C-alpha cells in the first residue's frame, strides 16, 4: 500500500473520491449488525487505504484552496 502520496492525478482523485463516498454511505446506510465479515473487512481496508495514502489530507487541502 502506498503511503502519503503527494500528487494525485485528476483520475486518481476522482476514484478516491468515489471510494470515500461509497465508504461513507455504506457506513451510514448499513447498520453494523447487518454487515457481513467480508463487507466489514473491505470497508476497513478501503478506509485504511484512503487514510494511509494521504487522500483525506489532500482532499481537504484542495477543497480549501478552492474557497
């Protein structure tokens, strides 16, 4: 897994944004007692990737720069 990616291409950013959106809505819309172990595992893996890759920080910075 990559750690702290500094530059994101437009396409990589779009994919990471969609992954973050799906993770957020799965977390909100699917109560934990209904999640399979596979869903829990891959949801955690996806969130870990976004955190370790630095995408959350990158996204905050780029959105801050637009305002």
